[in-house]
C-alpha cells in the first residue's frame, strides 16, 4: 500500500516538469503582434502549453513568470504571427510526370509524399493552410495526423470537393474505364443532387466545401473557363453547406461564374481572374474574400512557355488566364475587395508559398496589407480569429521571424529564420 503514494508523487513530479518545460519566453526585437497595426519594439511573448499567455513590454526574465522558463532570443529579428495560405494542394505538384504518377503511385505513396510537402510548407513559415482539392480520405488523415502530433506540418483546413459532371473538378484526360473508376461520389447534376453531394462531403469529414463555378486552366478538356455550375446548383450547395456549419470556396475565373457564386452567398472566390464591376460590388456587399493565387498564374505561364508536357488545350488557357490574373487582382484590391492570401501551391512548388507576396506587391498591394491578408484576414476566412492570426493573449503560439523587416521589403518573407507552431519550435536559424 505504501507504494501508491510514492507512485502518485512520481507522477505529480513528472507532470510538474512537463508543464515547466512547456513554458517559453520569446524576446522579440521587433514584434508585429497585430498585422495592420504598428510594430512594437523590445517585447516579450510568454507561452505556456502552446498558447500565448501574455505579451509584455521589455525583456522579462525566466524567474518573472514563476518558473524556469526557456528563453528564445529573437532580439535581432522581425517577429510576427505564422503565415496562412488559403489555397494549397498538398497531394502533388504540377509537372511532366503527373500522368505516370497517377498510375504508379499507391494511395500510401501519395500520403507519404503529402506529409513531405506539408513539412516543406511549414518550414517555409506557413503554419496554417486550407487544402482545396485532394483525395478526401487521405487529406483528412493528413490533417488528423498533424493535429495528433504524429507528423510535422501546418494546421490543415481540409475541403471536400463538389463539382458537376464534366466540369472543372471532375476527372478528365483518361480512358473511359478509368474515368468511370475515378469519378467521385460528390460529382453532381441539378440542385438536389448537388445538395446530396455537399452533405456527403461534410459527412465524410470536410471542413470546407470547394466548388468549381467555372472551368479551369488545368482541366484537360477544351471547355473554356466560363460558368459551368448553374445558379440553382450553386444556391443549393451553399445553403446546404452553411446549414451544416461549413463555408464554401469557389474556384472561378470568368465574371459570370464569379458573380453567380457571389449572388448565391459563397464565402470566397479562388482566382477571380476576370472579376468585373458587378463582381466588385457583390464582393463588397456580401463580404466574401478574394483569394488571388497569382503564383499559380505566374507558374503556368512559365511552364507553357518553357515545357512541352501540357496539352494544347491547357497551354492555351494557361497563357491567356495566367497572364491576365495580376492586372485583374490589382483592380479588385484597389476597389476595396477583401483579400485573403492564397497560392494554389501544388501548381507551384510547395515551400515557395512566400513568392505570392512578391507578386502581390508587384501588383500594387502594400506590404502591410499583404501581411494582414496572410494572417488576420486568413484567420477570419476559416473562422479561427479567436485562436489564430495575431500574437495576443489566448491565441495559439504560431510565430515566425525574419532577419529583415517585410514591411520594408516583402522579399524578406522568402527567407524565414524561425518557425513555431502551437508553442513547438520547428526551425530556429
């Protein structure tokens, strides 16, 4: 019987040590605690159990928090919240071997590669991503595995895709027997069938619904980039998703498809390549975000010019749409449309996500607004403003740091020195 108190004492000591080990103080020389506001100097960020408990002026000592806290010296760094990418595809990368990979790689192979791409994204300073197109079972497993600490990667908000037969989002470019085999059960036709598909996607684990209201550049069909989902289909999908507590993101290039999705109540437009004056009015009236993905446009233009693996249908769309995206983004931004940062990585290479910021800057977006789009705005888009997007008390300790000040030179984001997610340090150069 005497062994029980001794065992309890040992357990208590172990727990006490674990709590102590999870207390961290970051000494930040320059701290952008709330993007959109003025940076602070000489600040201490106190973190316990992965959550920010306080942000105080000056460099506090370990003893001041009541225990032997670990101090991380970032006095010579620019410190800010972890970046968030609202449009990625972690299961692959566009390239000449995609067709053979689809035939040769098992589901397990794809899952392992996805874990590699996730780690690469995290190490680039992106601590949260929204994956908008993947094999559902695999991307949900990746999301859950990261959340459980089994593998390293950014926090993943994972989508379930709903598309119409033959539209962008359906399978294409294969033999008929493979098309039959690979067609998703969330491909739909007509408003009520699309309602069913939406509910099915949510039932099986979707955090957000991804739809394709227009054609797409990388669909291997000559179906253009105009509106492909009918207005009544869009309304049913969005209503069904909202009723079950999920937001809806719509891939959309042509103005008709953008506007139809906005009128139906969509929460974000991905790409928005040909938004017109009506689009801008609808964006502002409904409060939807534009996720520009300029990096995808820049990438496909480059590939169309320098490689020969694209079909003629894809190449023509890539050259036209990709070249037009930046000017159209500039017009939407200057008109006051809300912007959330997103790259479409998977079209571009994973880990190069910060290049989107450079393209946004070249299009005329201020550095302050770019940083806000990748933190405060992104957190709002995924309903996580209470726990992400700023360095404030009660929020997850998702923190990155750079040698240079990205408010002065946005290229600073291309070289991240420090990455912390939920209090755990993944990179410290």
